[in-house]
């Protein structure tokens, strides 16, 4: 559909089609760039793992296990402390309720 006079000769259909094709071209370039980046990351990671020796991998695994065990022990200690605090809080609440009941007498 032509809009405007003979001097402008503006075709809205062609303009819309050109805009759509242009935006699809830009979107395609962005997707291609992201895919290339991910492929490069994967290749870098594979090369990085290939540089590790068996002893380094064993040491890393041992360290990971030691850290996990330490964190597990800390969590158990924190859980035990929290349970002790809950019991102390319940005891204080009970004592407070008893004190209030006795003060009403």
C-alpha cells in the first residue's frame, strides 16, 4: 500500500518487511555470537581439564571431601547448639509463666 504523494512514494509493506528482516538479521547475529561464546567456553574447559595430572585431581578430590566433612561437622554442631537454645528458651518461657501465675496470687 502506498502512502503519500508521488514525491515520497513510501511503501509501508516494503518498510515493514525490511524492518522485520533487519531485526531477524540482528537477532541471528546475537544468537550466533552466544553460541560461539559457549563453544569457546566448553573448549577452554576441556583444555583446562586436560592439563590436570592424576595427582592434582586426587588432591583436589581429597580437599573437596575434607571441606565437605568440615562443613558437615559445623552444621551438626550448629544444630546441636540451636537445639540447646530451644530448650533453654522453653525453660525460660515456662519459668516466666510460673512467675506470672505466682504474682497473680
